[in-house]
C-alpha cells in the first residue's frame, strides 16, 4: 500500500527563525526580538535580527526548494510584520512580503501551507497582558481573519498554532523561551484556555473571510509513547500513557490530550480536570463550543518518544534507554517507532486526516574540504522515520503529508545558531545556502514516492 499517490511531501520553517529584517519595512517588535536582545537568554547572544535573511533572499530560497523537488512549504507569518501593534493598523509592506512569497511559491509549483502563529508574539500585545488577557482571543481572531482575507485567494491550507505546549510551557513555565517568565499554574491554565479559545475563534474568522474553500488544522507537539513490543497489553499501555494527563511534576505542558481533546473532541480530559482542578479558570459550555470548531485536518509535530510496557498490576512503566542510545546533536533520542505509533494513536482517537507538520534532526554539520555538506546521520534518521510512517499508513492511518523540519538551518530559539536542523546548510557569514546530502536524498525519496 504505502503512501497515497497525492501525498504532500514538504518542508517547514518559521518566520522568526529565518526571516531576519526584524526592524525593516515597518515590522513591529515581537517578544522574541526583545528576549533575544537581553543578554543571557540565548546561547552566544544570538538573535533573529538577520537569521537566514530570507526576507531578502526568499526568491532564491523558493527556487532552491523547487530544484530539490519539494512539493509543499509550510511557513509561518510574523504577526507583528502584518500588524506592528498586534491589532489595528496593517503594515502594507509586510503584507506584500508574504503576498510575494506566496506568488513565488505558486509560480514554482510549491503548495503554500500557512501557520498563523509560530511563537513571535507581538510585543505590543504582550505588554497588554498577552495570552493572560481575555482579549487575546479577540486579537488573534482579528489577525486570523485578516490573513484569510489577504491570502486565501491563493492559499488553501491554514494552521492556527504551532506547538502551544512550547510557547506556553517554555515561555511562561520554564522561562527558557520568550518572554522568559515563570508564572503560577493558575496563570498557565488561564493562558492555555485562552490559546484554545483563540484557536476556535481563528477557525471561525478564517472561514468567514475565505475566498475559496480552505482547509484548517492545528499543529501541537508531543512526546509519543510507543509500545515496547507488539503484544496487545503493551500497545494498550502505550496508548494510555500517550493520552494520560501529565502530573504537575512532569513538564505538565507536554500533555497531548489536554491540548488536543478540547479542539477535536470538545472536552478536556477527565484526569486533567481532576489533577489541575485548583488552578483552572472558569470553563463554560460556550467556551468549549468555541474551542471545538470543526477542523479539516489534525497535525502533529513529532521528533521522538518513549517506550512503554504493561506491568502485571495493570499499570504501565517506561522502558529504559540503553547505554549509548542514539541521539541527535541537540541530545534528543532517536526513536523512529514514534512515527508509526504517534500517527496511529492520534488517528484512532481524533479520526481526522493527519499531517506530520514537523520532523527532522539537528546534527553537527560542517562544510567538508570538497565544499559539500555530508550528513549521513540525518539521511539514516529520515530513512528510518519515514519507513515507520509508511507502516502507520499501511496500518490504516489517513496520513496526508509530511513536512520535514527544516528546509534550512535557522535560529533554534534559546540555542541560537548552535544547532542545525536544515537539509540546506546556511553559512551565516555569507548567507550562502548549500544543500546537504540529505536534501538530495529527500529529493530522491520524493521522486520515488510521487506519481
Ligand atoms: O525549531 C523548532 C521549531 O520552531 C518548533 N519545533 C521544534 C523545532 C526544533 O527544536
């Protein structure tokens, strides 16, 4: 069976990580500009001021994508580039930039997938309380409606949020990401609820303003729980572990069900409601109706996972990673099984057409003496992961597409430019792009798996 004939083979990036031009053409500040300019927040005091200079080099980048056989491109919009103050007055030059990018993609036969929010929150709105302010729902709705009005004549696929787990968990609980705060659980759960409401409001606004039928999705992240064996009891244990709500002691924001059940099923998971009860805001039926807007696809960013086995008392435990367990340069474990079991479990639960909206690895890439960038570890990673994804498709999950993270090396948030996730190497001194061996491998893979 394998992948569908019209499977969407893409790559992904995000605005702050690649665009640069942080203060050009009327762009407003985002919380990441302010955060990265504050000494001590990002490795080596790197900032996204210039990044990959994609703002100026987008035509070259799109051409490179085309030459590498990439069929679809998932990118995010910088909200403050369009609305410098987050709401109100629109920045025409910012609007034009994305319009030109979309035209360039379409001209080169590449399908655009827009993500509305990938973490670069307008600083002006942050100063008004950001996600903690109940008006944040209305602000995001205004932005989403405008994006739809501006681009839905040419763009058919929209994603509301990228990884709410991270921008709330890392931004406001661990403080590792912008805006670098550690707030109370009460505030955290209020923000979660507002983000989910903002998702629903955005879905409504996108549809209301769409110039043609559009497809709308949502892209959270997770750590997949996969079974330690093919035994039924281990599979059941892994499924349960995957969707169980995390206790407060365990990186609580990394919940899968907490972030996705309300969106797709219309309710928060019971175990979470019980565990977090004392910190929860008022949750009304009207809120849940808003959050539970029909969406067209479910997306998930998946990088790794954890093995789970059933225990004799009917519970489960995590399997140990053996000494020398493979890992990427950023120290994430390499667990290809997550691309089989993650999509299977998620499809089974949410029953929506499914996309992998991010997957890939960071490696210690260098330009070799022959002028090329050899990244055999990334090729091996991609090969193993995609073979597992194919198994999920064979086993019945309706998988529509895969977006490799990332098209090119970029600003890896608190790690600055020290980690390279791209299949295209970026020399930050010269802004030269060099496709790595993995880019040619992916090209070949796409060719073999397309009609
Ligand atoms: O670079 C990030 C991306 O912005 C969100 N998902 C994970 C990637 C790698 O850390």
